[in-house]
């Protein structure tokens, strides 16, 4: 799917009561942040505010006054994990909606009207868009919970299967839109995960709270993935530790039991 062509669906413009607080965390990714903020300024019809967290020692080389939305900058004294950064940003958020958005995302149109339409239609706990790579090919951003078997199959086959469903087990954290009251009810992301599987865990906890996890292909974003865990041993170690934590967690166990109960009923 082309990132530049908006789906021809009848989606209303958001109202003033639908303020979206967007949390972006930069890891020395100032150039990517500028591109993303420019996309939002050029394309976004929605009412938004930005909480930009600088997770490493970097300076802002651009003027925040250039944007039609407020940008609040947080500078960390020490590097924090994915969950800690977004949870801290949530404490500063004022919107009825809370969006986690990676800096390596590019937009071809405003995804928020479609996402909010899906969120409201299904009374979901989180909704995420279709994620495409730089070639415009859909990524596997809506998935079933991982298992040892599925991980081994992916490693041996080199394939990342896509899951065609509106209501997957979990959606990837490149972009996640929550009702703020739901995110608050869950206590945000589990900060015991440092970089990976925070998105899987929070989706599992949404299921346990009887909230839908929704995938909205009417909204499309482009992900300029760096795949750090595939190349750097430190990131790979974080990835494997988070995988082990989730596979052995009571949250995963209980979510799988709930899913089986729903299948059997």
C-alpha cells in the first residue's frame, strides 16, 4: 500500500475534546524527530500535543516555535527504558488520548481520524495502524502471542508471518493509541521490561482487563526500522532477556488461558 494515498473511507475530523498527547522518545535521533514533527505539522488535522523525551545527551537543533502544536521537551539525566520513558511522558499528558509513537515513523496522511474511529467503534483499549516498510510492504505488526515454537520457526525460516485480523493478541509499539483512562487503569507499561516486549505485555494485560486490542488497516504508517537487536550484542541481550521474561510471566499464562476459554465457549 502506498503511504501517500489515504484510504477512501468516510472518516470524520476529530473534535476539540479529542486532544491526543503524543509521546516520542529520541535516542540521539534528532533528524528522524524533525522529519516526524514536520509530517505531523503538514498533515495532521487532529488536535495534538507532543511530549518529546531526549533519552541520550543530545541538543535540539531546531526551533520548537515552528510547529502549530505545543512541544514539551524532557531531558533525561540517565538513559531510561521504553516503558519508563512513556510512563513518565504520560504523567505530563493532558489529552483524553495517549499515543506512543516511534521517531523512525513517517506519515503520508493523518492516521488519527481512522484510528479514533476504530477505537470508538469497538470500544477498544488500544488501536494500532498498518505498519509498512520503506518499500511499502506491510510488516507483521499485528500478531499472536509468542511461544518457543513460533520463535524457533521464525529464526529457522527467516519469515515473519502476518496475521490478518482486526483483533490480534498484540500490536507492535511503533504506534499505539490508548484512551488515557485505560492506560492509567493499567498503570502504563511494565517498567521491568527495558526495551522489548513492553507492547506485548501491555496488550496481554488489556485482554485480562477485557479490553479489545484492535488493528486498523485504514490507517497506514511507514516504519524506517533499524533492527538494532539484530546487529548489536547489547540490544540482542535486552531482546532475549525481555523474551524470556514474557514467556515465563503469569500475564502471558493467564492471557493464553483466557483466550482458550473464549475459543471453547
